[in-house]
């Protein structure tokens, strides 16, 4: 591990217990703030959106730390925070799902995928195509997130070996894309059809777009910096001493 002022970076960061406590407090305060911002909504939708939005924020912070650490050395000490932020982001997503199942679709899994029971025929018919597809993407993201959260510990890292564990954790970019698609549907499309009593448009539309754009730009900037660094190494001409050594070996 890289060092700074003679001390490993791990010693300059807070302990894992402190990080867990801080992430938990951040999750609680953020959820409360989102709840208060929609005081006129029904209780179910207030809890649903507040917890879902805070889950998105925590995952976004976790996704932004890696690129920031590549761009600016001062952020390298924040790398351990990715684990706790990601874990609590997934835990909030689980609660968000339970609220939807209990309060919105009332444990009717057919309704979760856009079907409604026809009162006359007694047969389920598809009424909300986008709702079903968005929820299917959300469930896929939830399963993906749970797997990553369960693997976010030292025991899993030792069990899977470093390379396999690192590959699994780097697939968090797939999780981020699924979350963005799922959230975008409910922010921009779903409530255009019904639930007219909810505020329209949702105030979170612009902040959400800005947050996604920021994370994307950070990832792109970190990619370009890494690519230029490696490209510079490949194209760097060999020194006179290296050329002499190569010639001596080939003689």
C-alpha cells in the first residue's frame, strides 16, 4: 500500500467501526432530509422515495471515490469508505423494496411487474409495461448489490483471492448503470400516467441528472488520466543505459 509521511494510508483513515457509524448517521440524516422535502406526499411514497433516493446517493458517493482517488492523491485515504457507503446503500435499497412490496403492490408480485387483476374476468392483464420493466431492472440491481455487499469484507477477499475479488467489486459499474436506469424511469416517466396527486415534476429530476453526470465525468476523467499515463510509459524511449544493456545481452 502506498505511503504518506512514512505512514501507511490505512493508518491515516478512520477505523471500520467509525466508518460504519458515520455512514449510518449519514444515511439516517439524508433519509430524514428527503422525507421532509416531500411533506405533502402520502406516507408510503415519502418513505419509498426518501429511502430510495438516499440509497442512490450513498452508491453514487461510493462510485465517485475511486475516480477521485485516481485524479487527486488527497482522496486516496477515502478509498476504504467505498465499502461502508456501498453496504448501507444496498441495505437502504432492501428497505426501499420492502416498502414497495408492502405499501404499493401489497405483496402481489404480478402487480410488481405491471399486471393488474381484471375485475370482470378475474385474469391478470398487463397495464403498465414501463412499471414492470423498471421493477425487473430494480430487482436485478438489488440482487447484484446484495452479492457485492456480502463480498465486501476481508473474509470474502481471502476466500475469493485478490484477483477474483477485485474483478467482482469492479463490476459495481454494472450495478450503478442498473440503478440509474431504474431511478430515471420513476423520476421522469412513471407518474405521467397516474398518481396525479403527487407533485409534478419531481424536484429531484435536475439534481439526479447532475449527480449522474458528475459521477460519469469523474469516471471518464480518471479513465483518460490512467490511459495517458500508461500510454506515456509505452511510448517512452529507452534510456542510453537501457539500450547499452540490451545490446550487451544480444551480443
